[in-house]
C-alpha cells in the first residue's frame, strides 16, 4: 500500500507517461515490492539450508516471470532484462535441480544482489518514474552461472525454453498451438469491450492459471511482450490450450472470476462444467477459430456447493484507509456530541438512552473493523532484518543467528513503517558493537555463533517488542567516560544508576565507535531511534549485563488514531490522559503522605515508596480553586521504569477520544516537551488537550 505523498508522486509520474497507466503503475510498484520481499525470504531460508527445494525453485521462477512481464509492459526494460536473466537460471534448475550444487553460493549472492537492484529500481520508479540503472554486470554473472549449469559456455538459451510460456519472448507471428491432445483442453476467451491493454490482461490470466495446469500454452503466445497483439486478441479472442492439474472446473471457475472477462467458450464436445477426463481421440478440439459454435457460449454458472470461490482479497490504497479512519474518528466525535448534548441534561429519555447504547455498540464495532483493516503482521519487519544480519555476517566475518518470536503480532501499518528504520539501526548496532568475533566468543566460553532475538507481544493495548543479543553487553564505565568527555553529565558520576548510564547512549551525538564504518560511528544513532519511536507514541528502554548481552524494549500503541482516555478537570480546562499510562488514582487522606525532598520537590509517600508530584495547574498556569491536595485527586502514572503522580481537580470519567495533531503554527512552542501530545474534540464541542505521560516523566 502507498502513502498519500507517494500516491501524489505516482499521479504526476503516471500523467507524464499515460493517464490510463496510473492504476497499472501503482499496482506494478505494490506487487513488485511484495514479490521481492517474498524472494528475499525464500533465498535467506534456502541459503541457511544450503539447498533449494523444488517448490522454492518454482516460486522464484514464478516471481521473476511476473516481474519480467509486468516491467516489460510498463516499458522498464532494464528491470525486465535482469528479471529475465534470473528467470532463465531458474528455468534450468526446474529442469535439472541437481545442477544447483555447482553454483550454490555464487547463485545466492548474485540473486540477492539482483533483488537489491530491482528494489532500488522500483523505488526509483516510485520517486521519479524512471528505472535506468545499469545491470549488465549482474546479467553477465547470471549468464555465466547458467552456462556452468548447462555444462557448456556456448549455449545461449536454456534447452526447452521455447516450450514454456515463461521462457524468452517469442514473436507475435509464432504459429498457432497444435490441436488439443489427449488430456488437454482449449478455451477461447473474449475480454470486455474497451477494457484496454488486452495483451496484459491475457498475460495476467495465464499467470492465474499457471498453478492449476500441468501444461499451459496460448495463442498468441507471450502476449505481455507485444502491445500490438491487442487488436488480434480483440478480433479473434485469446486461445488457451491447457492440461489441468485437477479438473477443468477449477480452470473454468478461475477464468470466470477473472476481471474484464466478457465470455469464454470450451472448444470441445465436453460440457463446460464436466469433470476433466481424457477425451477420446476422435473428439479432439478443432484448432481453427471458426470451428466454434455460431455464437459464443455463455460463461459457466458458478458451481454450487464446493465450487471454487471468487477471489476474496483485494488491494486498497492506504490513502483510502486513512480517509476511512478519519471518517470513523469524526463519527466517534459526533456520537459523543449527540449523546452528551447539554439540552438533554435532566431529561428522562429511556428510549433515547437505549438507542444511544446501540449506536455506541455499532460505532465500536465499526472502529474495530476499520482498525483491523490497517493492521499488518510485524513478521514483514522481522523478515527484513534477516537480510541485514546475513549481509553483515559476510562483511564482518561474524556468525550470527536471527531468532524471531511473535511475528504474527499485528500492528498499525503507519506505526510499522515508522519503526522500520529504528529497528534496522538497533540490529546493525547489535551486529557491529555487541556480537563478538567467533574466536573471541570461543575464548570466553560462548558458542561461536552469536544470537539476536526479535520478539513481539500484545500486552494490555500495547505492542511490546524486544531486540536482544547475547553479545558483550554495555560497559557502564566506558559509557560514563565517553559522557564525561562530551560534557553531557548532569550530576556526579557516583549518583548514576546503571539504567541511567545505559540511557546516555540515547543522547544526541553519543557514540563509542572510534572509527566511522559502513554501519556506525557517525554520531547520529540512538537519539534518532528514540525520537522516531516517540513520534508514534512509543517508548524505548535498555537493559544490559556485562558479558551477557543487551535487550532493547520498545512499547508502542496499537494505533495512533483513537485512544481510550480518562478526562481530568483542572480549573475550567479539561485534559485527557491515556488509560494505559495510569497505574492508579487516589485521594490524599494523611499529612504523612506528603513530604519534601532536599530540593524542595513535593513527593507522595505510597506504600513505603516516594514518588514526585506534578501539579497540573502550576505546570500549565491554570487558575483553580482546588489547590489543596486533600481537595483534589492524585493519579499515579508510569512509563517504563519511571513513575510519578499528577494532581488534578477531579476525574470526569473515561472517554474514547480521537487524537488530532497540533496545528503546524504551534510547533515553535514545542508543546510536546511540556507534556502534551495532541488534542481532541469533546462531545460538547470543546477542545481537550491530551497529556503525554512519557514527556511529563522526562520533565522530572
């Protein structure tokens, strides 16, 4: 899915190319990125096992065939040529899997390099509409590997390539397929009038049928390679000759469910819904287009009972999901305005209250559905880290296993994208700084192979993600020395706890690397990581044991749009505090609960522990009659290992609120540093400021 910004770029790019290509361009980018992620996953898994299964070979072949065809259709010839070169190599492996052993390591390296190149070109297409980098070096290496697998350096094409629908491009004048042989069937398809790009629609239909057929040919062959074939397909239809893997029904139902199909006709004596059985020799399907019935046969009716269902998944642009979420937010606000209308106060409206409860139920269900549409499994993010670990192992000559847990945990797509860079930086840090060299690990009694563990869990409305390694751990003395040299210590060294020392690495410009490398030492690191995580309402904490390893813990909300909050009154103002930040609330009943520390800071004594107190009316300069602690309410808030208490006039109750960002002209006031994260519109139309527990605690 594409962001609003990238969607606007695509519209400009598509207009420069051809207005009719806009949806095709967006689909090309989305599908290519998805396929390349699948490719990396297969390659990394196969490289670990030092083998390629038959299924993986076929899947890589299919991925490259699809990218080759779609990029050729979009006229990105460099992408198409490279994809074709990879496809040729895997065509040889399909026919001769045993030849993998002669090129195993080199093949993984060059195909991963090709994957990176293709990702870069797709990104370039998304940014500028162009894909013109030179891939000749990779293509030459792929051809060399293909020659090795064939056992000769003189052959130019894989043997048998001409018989495959996925092989090298064929000319449009290629002869028609021979008459259907035993066990084979023929279908003629006509597309809807005016649907355009009939050759690409024919290619996409072949791609859908590929997994359902043992053999598959078409007339015209290779429709994706020649746009001039559109007129031929419009005039004569698109002929598909196939040998089904299971039944004819499966193939026909897939054709029927494909988009832009007007009619199709089974060119043989068998009825469209008959099971696929080898036809008698005397009943071979006619090869001439004129041999069909006088009028095209109607599309087969959907099979009842166990018939194959139509496609149930669709791709939706993220901008539309964002718009839908905004509308749901407005609906939540409007519902609160109706139910909390001041004109209804004091009235006994039983039927209205009943209807209001039903409306709230439906609103909640709608919100849950819309939020679930935006959720994506974090496994995709975890998978990208596999590639980083693999490449750095080779460059740093280290041995590291990446272990993932809880990859099926779902998170809002916007947040998932926002934490991608922080994740990458922390994994790189673990590889570069933490994991020792194999001989060092062996010398201190550790396994030669290091381990990095990524885990995710859904706990109490938050996603808790940990990035842990079994490396050398953080050295408090070394960190303090670096902080002293940089002049960033704010109190005597002896007063720093280990956790406070660990947090020093998240200060701007803090780096212990003496040399700038490809991976670290530039002085821009963990401070940026922390800021990116805090931008999406998350927090980052560090725990480490010298010689045993380090664990980074990230806590982030499930979604940014709608939160459950507690409304607090302070004078005439109303603030909203997210429920997940509240530990407890209580009234002060004993003078002994209120003490002052040596700096004169008010503290609350609770069950033998002291916690600093933040008076909201003093913090925000609000006039209120409730200034005595006995008259108001104290709310204990927490974030990671920090706990404090805030003082307000009273609690007004729990309320679901829609989070709105502050207007841009307020950015100069740095409101977030004052403990505010956004605002919301209440049921009576007034504005409530949303408190940020993390920033409130950072002020202490």
